[in-house]
């Protein structure tokens, strides 16, 4: 016996159609966003776990950003520190050659060039910040241009304008890394050594040019030890900076490994399997189409069809 659709039957089919529409919409949103759920409430018992993992991920990424910034600063330090060492060694070599040959024709020029290059390195400005100035980052840390400024100063330390605060950054939960260097502590000794030679050259014992007098030779021999000590200080800063770079590299590797783990962990909870989501969407679309067809047929049926 064929049954004629009732109002109740039509309402039931209409509700089914609406549910299928909702499933199709949800499937489309899932594919578009790539997420299983659009609200945290949809993850039920995993919500706290997901929120905790995202908090740790955000903190880890902030440490990575800070670490990468510090790494750039340390690499910049390395370039300029090595430039300081190279210039200091040029002067030492010139002094050594003068002593061995008992004469010199270029020591003054080499010193002037080396000092100017050192001042330029120490007054390096990146983005409006003087990197060797400490917290006084808007002021050049060395107030000099050439060797005459060094001779005119009462002492080498009078040329430095930096303060005593070294820049540092938090690169781990319990790890703060100092990366800032101060011009006065880096170059204080080598500038003092240069000033000794420059003052002698400008004084009664100078100029140191051409054939060396016995006094000039004895003076330069005595200054070799001072230069060696100052160069050792510079190389100590190079080594210390390199150690920080190596330590930071290890820290960044750990943070990036943790970041990768957390991203996978979070993805396992909230990311949808797109292949599965597409298949489910296609099934839901078929069901929705069937609901449309059945509902349309029911809406056209009446007792007249059977009379």
C-alpha cells in the first residue's frame, strides 16, 4: 500500500536537509581553514593541552627571535673586533720592522691609518644605534677622528664617551646572554699603547722617521711588550665573543627542535586530514543533493495523485 506524505514526514525530511546543509558547510570551513574545529570548545578534554602547547610554542618562538637578533649582533662584533686586531698587528709589525732595520719611513702613516680605522670600527652605527656605546647608543663612543686627537687628549680614556651598561637579551627561560661590548674596555689598552708612541713621536724624542736614534730604538723595544699586551686583550674579546656565538648556536638548535616538536604536537590535535575532509565533504554533498530531491518530490505529492 502506497503512503501519502504527511506534514510530519515533510518536516522530518526538511530537518534532515538542514542537517546535511550544516555538514556541508562545516566540511567547507574545515577544508578552507585546515582545522578540525573553529572553537576551542570543540576540542573538549584536549583544550587545556592545546592551549598549554601554544603558550610554550609562543614563548619558544620569542626566544628564537631574540637569539637570532643576538646572533646578528655577535657576528657584527666579530667583524669589527677582528678589524681592531688586524690594525693593531699592523702597527706592531711596523714597530718590529723599524727595530730590526734600525730605521722607519712609514710607522707614523701606519699608526695614523690604523687609529682612524679603529675609530671607524668602534663608531659603527647600525640603524641609528652605536653598537659599542652601551646604553648611550645615540652618541659615538669615541670622540676622535685621527691620531692628532689622541695626542691632544690628556689620556686615551678621555676619548671614550660610552657608558658602562652592556646590552643583553633573554634567549632562554633561565638564560640571559650579554652581547654588547664597550669601546672603552675593548680599545682602552691599544689606544693607550698608540698614545705612548704618538706622544713620543710628537715630543722631544721624535719624530720617529728615517734612521732611529738609540733612544728611539730603546723606546720602541719597550713599547713592543705594551703592544703585545694590548693585542692580547683584543684577542681575548674576540675569543669571548666567539664562545658566546657557539653557546648561542647550541641554544638556538634546542629551541628550534622544540619548536618543530610543538608544531607537530599542536597539528596532531587541531589540524584536519584534508584528504579525509574532502572525501567526507563529497559524501555530505551527495547526501544533501539526495535530501533536496526527496524534499522536492514530497512537496509535490498530494491525494490527487492517488485518486
